[in-house]
């Protein structure tokens, strides 16, 4: 769940239990938001349904503010949070592959498992494709290893990359989210679609 500083109150095992409970809650929110529907998810790309943008931007802002305030109160040490290293070219290629898969299949990996949990068979085929893709990538890794590790940028956070404080970046991200919500509402009116 994170490097909580208050291990005297919350043990490492309790931390794992909390992470499990939060994971179940996350799945519940995905299902409640309609993310088990591939039509709803694909609607983001076609402009008629911006639920994905709204839910995930809201989640990102809430998580960011939570971490900033937890850090401010000394409840979490942000320097202990693991950040995946950024390999720019493989991130770009991987993002493009995932985006195409998202549009074609109507799911991302998390929402596919959400849909499978309520018995949607199209999600099962998507997860099957995901497993095959992982196996193919693993077997082909020696061929793409150079690209995978190209342009290593280390582990910068966006605020460090932009040379600004966490608080300033947080405020800017909140303003961007509000702007995106406005654009999303406009897009839904501009590209309406009958109920699906």
C-alpha cells in the first residue's frame, strides 16, 4: 500500500490486508462506474462517453492530494515510494500498443478482469490475448532488449522534470483536470450516441 511511517500502529501484515481491501474497493468502483462495459470504455476514444477520463482523473487527483497531505503530516515518506524507471522509447511503443489494444478490444487489463468477474466472455478472450502477448514479448525480449532499455531517464517525477514543487504541480494538475472535465462535457454533447 505504501511506506506508511506509522508501523508502530499499522504492522506490515495489516498494511497488506489494507491493500487487499482497497483493491476490492477499487474493483467495486470500476464495476459501479460501468467499466466492465467495453462500449463505455471505447466511448472515451469516440467522444460520446467520458466516464473513463472523469473517474481516472478524479482518482489521480484524490491520490495525489492524499499523498501530499500524508507527507505533510509525516504519515508517509514519499522518498520511499518506488518509482519505475522511465525508458522513453519502450514507454512510447508500449503506450501505442496498449492504446490500439484498448480501442480494438474495448478493455485495458484492469477493466478486463473487472468484466470477467461478472462473467463477460469478451473479456476472457481479451485476457487470453493479453497472456499470449506477454508470452510472445517474453520470448522475443532478446530481439527488442536494446529498444526496451533505450533512452533511460531514471526515475524523475513530473514535478522534478518540470523543475517545480510538488504543491505547484498539484495545483496545476487540479486545474488541468477541471479543464478536461469541461472539455469532456463538451465532447459528450458534440458527439452524442444513443443509449447502449
